[in-house]
C-alpha cells in the first residue's frame, strides 16, 4: 500500500486525476470505477478540466458505479446513477452507453447484484477503482464486519451512515434509504488499481486504522492492505493520526517519476 500525503483536497484531486488521465492515455477504453459523495468531486473537476483542455482524450473511457441505493424512484436526483451521470459522465463528454451500474429499482434485487458482479467481469474488470472512506472505516457500503470476501450484494445501512448521508437529502434522515447495493470487498479487490481519497480531520481515525492497523472486518477499508496496487491519498488533516506520516512523506518524495501513482 502506498500512502501519499497532500496539502489539501484540491491537490489530492489533481494528483488522482492525472493518474486516471495517464491510464486512459495508455488504455483508451479503460473501465474507471467511481465513487459518490463530496470527497471525490475535486478529482472529477480536475479530470474534466484535462478533457476540456485536450490534455487527455477520454471519449472511449468507460465508467462504472461502486454502489446504488435500493428503492429510489428512477431518475431520483440522489440516486447514485443520477449523481454519476451528473458529476462524471456528462462533464467528461461521455454518453450513457459508456456507463454501467447496478439496478437499485429491480424487482429481484439479489439477481441484480449477481448480474452486476458478472457484468464487471464480462467487461474485463475494473482498471482503476476510486474509493472514499466512512468515519467508521467502510468502503463502498461495506459496513463494519462485512466479509472481506464479499461480492456485490444488498446491505443495510448503519444509523451513522444514514446520518452522514442525510446532507444529500435536505438534512432529512427519513428520506435516506435503509438499503443499498454495493460492490463487495472481494469484488472491489479485483480492480487492478485501488485509489482511496480521504480528506478532513473527521476521517483521521479511520485512515490510521486502515493503513496502520490490522486487517480486520471491523475496518473494511483495511482490506486494501491485501491489494497488490493500492494507493491512499490523504490531506494533512486526514493524515494527522498516522504514526508513520514522516516515513510516507519521505517515501513519496523519493519516488521515481516514471513509476506514476
């Protein structure tokens, strides 16, 4: 696992966007897994700027979702499909044909989960998966004590996660669904490159447990320690609880430029 400490969220967004752009330059039809929420927005803004300036041609890139609410009406502005189309697909100038995600409104949710897991495999697998992290260490919607071998499935959200997400529903927790479809930890670990971005002091404990703690289901993000190519990008506030912060800074400063992220 590589840990990169950046000054702020904007710097983190630019760093990750350049890694994504470099991937698309090497593999024009790369499958990019995206996350939702406020944390990854600087990534998408920086990547869209690169596309707009002609620094990278993303016209053949493909986008896939990490998770989706269960039961929101089709086209609901806070469904993750709507969010990804609005914040990623459209700004990159892509069409919906380039996008794939689970069907949170399916009558048979379990079948929809299995179909999405298979669709990712049939697409050749995810080349780079972006991740955020919850204050309790969850990734995707794999809440604490999720199986580290889990596949795409339906999950029940914890009260804390629903509280955290209420800000996207006008602050009304009653509007936040109780269930989601999420890529499982086992599914996530199959991506060729995992990139987790965390910003703010509120994520500091979760980051420290993920990076420096034991691999444990109680901290789902700690499973990144098992991945062959995982990168954790954190701002100074989110890095504040790391015991090895100076080591991580020195290691990244000495990294050869040709290695990339």
